[in-house]
C-alpha cells in the first residue's frame, strides 16, 4: 500500500498543486507494513558508506570506489535535485522493521525513466538486511507505484531490469517479483572498473515486468540441497572446485559436448548450471567425498529448455577417473533418484518418472542405471558417430517411482 508524506489541507490543495513540493515532502512514502520507502536523508550518509564499500556491492556495481562520507552526502544532495525534476530518476531509501520491532536502514531502490513510459529499476541492499526478503518487498512497492503514478508523463507501461551475469542475488529479487527473463547480451550495459583501472564492459542479463504481472515467481528457483549417504555427499558446486577437475578420458560419444567441465571451461560450465537452477530447469550436484569434501564428479536431474515439471525429468552423471570403480556413481544416483521422487511438500522434486540416455557401448554407465533399477525400453540406432566414421547405437532408459 502507499501513503503520501505530503499532508496539505483540502482547502489549500489547488493552490499548492501549482507550486513545486519541497523535499523531502515531495517523496511519496510507500509501505507494506514491513518495508517502508522514504526520502533519503543526510543522516543516511554513514550507512551509505557502509553499503557502498561492501565487497558484494563493489563486485556488481559501478559505485565510486573508495566511497567516503562526502560521496554519501553528495548522493543525498543529488537525489534531492532529482525529486525537484518531474522527469528525473526517483530514488527511495529503504527502512525495514526487524523481528524485535526495530526500524533499520536497508538500502536504496530507484526508478530511472527511459524512452516512452518505461523505466529501469535499480536497487542495492545493505549487508545487514540480506536474507530477509526485504528487497523483493521494496521492488514490488516501487513497481506498483510506477504502474499507478509513473514518472512525469504518466503511468509506466513496462519496467526493465538488468544485472551483470553472475549476480544471482539481484536476479533472485527480479525472479521473486515476477520479472520475465529475456536473455543475455554480451558486453552490454555500463563500463565497470577493471583490475588495472581500465574500463571493462561485462555481459548482462535482461528482464522486464508488465503492469499485468502478478509480481510473484513464474517458475521455481531450484535451491540445491546437501544429501549424504554411503560415504558421499551431494552438494552445490563451488568456484574453488575448478582446481580439482580431471580429464574424463572417455570416448567422445559417451558424453554430450559441454556436459562436463575441464580446467579451461569450468567457470562457464558452472555458470550455465546455476542459470538452469535459477530458471527451474535442473539441479547439478557436485559428488563429493563425505570425509574430505573433494569433488569426485557430478549427478544432474534436468529438463531440456523448460522448467522441471511432472511427470518426469532426465538424469545424468559423470565421475572423474580417480573416483571410478568404487560404487560412487551408484551411491550418488541413488540419492538423486530419491530426491527426485520425494513429494514437493516434503522438499523434493515430486516427479514420478526419470529417464536417461547412454551410448550402447558405455558399459559402466549402463551398469549404474541397471543397479538403480532403470529399465531399458528402447534403442536409437546409428546415432553416435565414432572416431573411425562408423555409427553406434544409444540406449533409452526409464525408472518409475512406483517401481522404486
């Protein structure tokens, strides 16, 4: 809901409407009872400094660095000038009430007018307010205000969002508010300071929100649970796992191109798997040793180009050579299958069917599926090209929850 910070009497409203409203009274106060958006004040300058020098903020934004109190005071003055211009950016400070009833500063959110009646949204969250759902609440308030009141020329018809590829916290806020994702544009958006002072133009994600959107997630965001049994652990992949990759030494037709990383492709491989989880399209676990936590391979449950949904999805896996021959793939597959078949209300994926495809001569992988209870239901003839120019068959497998 919204409420105006300006409280004029009805008798003077007509005369006052012809005059510019002074800051901060010009700033509409927006609140949902937990989060309140208000005018940025001089006393916020120290908190702006804390926010701006946070490691994550520096990583993903073009904010001046180092950021000092003078920068915070200049920001407050600039925001004041923006609100005096009916066509300039609209910037709010964010307050939130914690579980003890204390009001705390949480960051900033803004609408930046663009061509037509569109705008771009931006936001930055103070470290102390993270993990509370604060920014999604703030974005919904600003979007509702923008679609109702607009900036200068009338109600907005669309709000755009963008973020540097890899900024999953920002993407999660947009996802939570129902933004429709449109894709990635390489080397787009503003220039960022590089390690040697040069300007670096980075890849950006893009999404938008229409006035008719429900402002709730359109798909699931698949968080990756940690599962343990039989001496192994399934966990999310980490950036540092790049140091433990091994050449798979498999025939090329045993694994689809790009499905397993090496030390040169790991960063991109992991980004794609994280993007698929954010889109609800798949979970890629790192298979780790339960004692050392060292990466041993991967097991994945996924759909092709769409969110995972009933009745089923596909399972895939690979092991590094040093982990083979000791039952690791079977143990990992058993955990993944159990999670896939666990009902959604119990925290699983709620599927009733899993499928798999293997090369007919991949004896090790075929044996894993047989031990997991999969049934081979079909043969796809002459589908895998071999190095000598001949073609080999592929096997199709399935496992039903009722047969588990």
